C-alpha cells in the first residue's frame, strides 16, 4: 500500500458531510494530465472536521486509489475491446464464417461492458468512505 498524499486547498462548497476543495496540482498530477485545468483541481472530500467555505484545509488522498482508478478508466476499455475482438475471431473460426462482424460485435460489446463497469466502480468509489479524499486539518 502506497504512502498517503496530502494536499492543501480552499473549501469552495460544503454539502452535508462533503466539501469541495480547490487544490493546486502536485507533480504527479502534472505528469498524469487527467484532470481538467492547468493549475488547480477540485476534490470532493469527506468533511470530518466540519470545515466551512473559504477555510484553508489539508486533504488526505490515497495514491493507490488514484492509480487503480486511472487504470480502470484508461486501460480497461482498451483491454476489454481487444479481448472482445479476439473472442469474436475465435467464435467466427469455430463457426467457419467471416470474422469481421464477430470482431466488431465482440469489441463493441466488451467495450460497452467496460463502460458499465467504470460507472459501477465510480458509484462505489464515491460511496466508499475509505477511498474518498478526507479533510484532515483546518489551517489558520
């Protein structure tokens, strides 16, 4: 399990037990480039400390969760599509017919399954308190 990353930021909105925190991007974020914007990103963090809008806070992020999410979002659809094309090819060969439509169907269906899984993963990641960023300190 990787070391936890901490980010400083400003709370821009509070809803129930969550806070939207605007933070500057760190080196890992700049290298990834997945988040929109050049210099800042907004995190939705669990707000244990009841931070208010406008307060500076420290947010704890699990890097392992970020890497897993990046893999699922960017790599899984590609791998699933490739496996679908291979499965379509094998099925067409067993049936002794042209493989093109089976490859297209296999690739498209596994791609759509991977998109469904991404939505499922996203929903559970947002509702799992362990995987969400967490406000750990309110700065003066």
